[in-house]
C-alpha cells in the first residue's frame, strides 16, 4: 500500500532513507553512518524508536548529536511514517521485525556491533591466515532509545533478547502499568472501530499534542508535520491498531492463569526520562518502569531523570536538555 512519505525532509537530511524488507513487511529506517562509514564507528550502534502520533523525524536533533562516532538507525514503526502499512501491530510481532531489521542492517561487513550469522565465502582468496575460521562472531549489541510507544517496545525488545541491549533509554513509555483514567485515549482508540477515525487523523494528532504538551504551546510547525504524517486513512488505521492490539493483549492477560509473568527487560545500564507534568503518563507510571527494571537488573544501573514542568514530549518540548543528557548517558 503506497502512502506519501512524510517523516524526514526529502533532501539535505541528516540520515539516508532505506527501505528494509523483514519477514512479513517493509520498514523504513533513516540511517546515519559516522564520517568514514560504518567501519569508522567507535561506539555501538543505536536504535531510535519513536512514539505515537510521531514519526522518526522526532530524532533529527539526537541523530545529529550521535552521528559522529556510531551508526544510528531511526526506524519508522510498522505502518507509520515511511514504513509499509502492514500489520500485525502487537508488540511481540513488532519486536521480531525490529530484531530482523537490526540483523539486516548490522550484519554487513564493517558495521560496528555486527553479528554475522551468514558468511560469504565467494571471495575467500586470501590463504595467508586461516586462524579466523574458528573465531565466533561478536554478539550483536546495540543501544536503544525509545519514547512513548517506542519506549514500551524498547523495553519489550530488551526482554525478548537478553544481551542485545547495552544502554537503554525510555522516555514517557510505560511497561506494565498504565493509568487508563489519565491515558483515556488508549481505550477509546483501542475499542472504537477504526473506521470512526478514518478521516480524523489530523484532528487526533492536534488533540494529543494540545492535551500532553506542557511547556507553553506546541510549535505549529511541529504539530503540523506530525498531523500531515497521520492524514491518510491508512496511517490512522495503523495507529489505532497499536491500541487495539494492546487492549486485546491486556484482556487476555486478565484471563490467563499464569498472570503477567513479570518484567524481564535487561540492559547493562538504563535511563528513564519523565516529565513531571505528563498528563497521560503521570510520574508514578515512570517510577513503575524504574521499579520493574530494578527487579531484574542491578538497581544501581537504573537511573531516572525527571523534567519539571515538561509534558509527554520531552524530545520535542526540551530538546536542548534531553538530547545532551541522552548523548552523555550513551557515551559514558
């Protein structure tokens, strides 16, 4: 299904747009390599996962911060931005697609953090040293930064693939606990048939930003760019399917005999970023994320930073604070 691209600027962008086929769908990834190419990277690759209703365009300032020494992959989540409109949109399926994307992008020769599961012997003409034949490839390891839905998916990725995530950054993204009174849009978008919202994409985006932006008034250019990204009915349907999959999963957990199963997201170090005035995700939701991470990781490796007066969009509301904060965390 073809929908006009709306995420990054078509020219002069900080990252190259790549269309990557993974099992069952095609994902758009805006990739930035350090000067000299991937082989010149001195830091682990980083995967950036945006929220809803945003696109990977929210990461442009962070890409500029990180691009000097590492490969940066800013992905448009399935069905959104420049990615193909094709489900499923449940978190486990998205996690599987993202892992396939990482393998496709980072197993190429010369990429930092590569895990070459497949080898190419067609050009193996150098017989001067056979000692590398028995050397195991280095395990794939990346840093992951996620906001909102991207934060929840980042946590799920760290749970599904132990050892994959070196540094984990979660901003305004719940894991197991959500206040549905404050996050009233979740049941609304999750239970109302998507056809009811088909022509309301721009209005939904504008309403979300009005509700959850707390540092003054959201810049019109910012809101308009995201509103345009969700104008097509196909994109609106994809967005609502995220919420529909979430409420179905929550309902099934309530009836399952084994319950929730507990958190299992693992990372060497984690940073949780939260606005103190976040309307849909109050501070106690962020504190629950910290508690969940501390149960399976050394609590000393989990840090929380709260942003006074900031709402749900820290990377858009206060980029001058959050971008260097994340850059410093990933470099240390």
